[in-house]
C-alpha cells in the first residue's frame, strides 16, 4: 500500500502498521528508510535488504532522554549539538556489545516513535552493497510487494546518509562521513 505523507490518515496508518510488526518505507530525515519496530522486524528487514542475519541496524529514538534505556554512559558533550539530527552514534550497550542510535530531526518521525513507545530500526532503501534509492516511483516498483506500507514524500535526489561516529571505546572514531561534516580531530 502507498500513502502520501500529507494524507490525514498517514500517521495512524503508519503507527498501526508498525504496531502490527509491519515494515514501512518512509522519509527518515535525509533519505527514504526501511523502518520497523525494534526488535520484532530485524530479520524481515535483513531479508528485504539481502543482508546477513545478525548484523545490526541503527535504531531511531525520539530524544536524548531515551539513552538511559540502552546505555549506562552519557552522550559525549562534543556530539550533543548534533541531536536531533543526522548523526548516528554507536554506543557500548548493556549486554557487552554495541548499539547504533540516532534522534531524527523530523518532528513527524519523533512523534511516531513516541506514540509507538519503542525505537524503530532504520536502514536505507536498497539491497546491501547497492546505492540507496531516492526516486519514489523506483522504490514503489522494487519494494511495493516486499513491505507493508510506503509513505510517498516525493523524490529525494542527491541525499546523503547520516554521519556515523563510534563512542564504544576510549577514542571517538568517525566511521562514515555523511550529511554532518565532522572533523576527525574535533571529536
């Protein structure tokens, strides 16, 4: 099913789809993302992307106040100014592994995650190893039968992914330069 983001029923339809364990393709700040409720949809998203099982996806949370749900530490002060925004941060989690978190800048998406009451996975719309898709007609034709809902927000040409930094060790590492330009020496 395809719905326009501006449709008055869009919010409730997206929320209901996520609550039922469905997969949604929607705009996630800078590009379209494949989105599903944590932890229930990880395997299905991995299948859609053709990605190996067990590899983690980043999780979107509605605000920095949710960090305490996942980690014992704090957000490094030098990075706080980028949230909400297009910065994904890899933290050490309480299970001895890592977790990648981002607070989206999109108010619609923040409200959706708050209403859901749990984080959502988010990953680019593409097969693993291929370039992300930005044209909605192409997304619909390739993924319309693989997901439960596509939210049409128009085309997003020349979009870039989020910047990723890893704070899971003593030294903060720049993993991927994305929308936010971070000087490696300034983090």
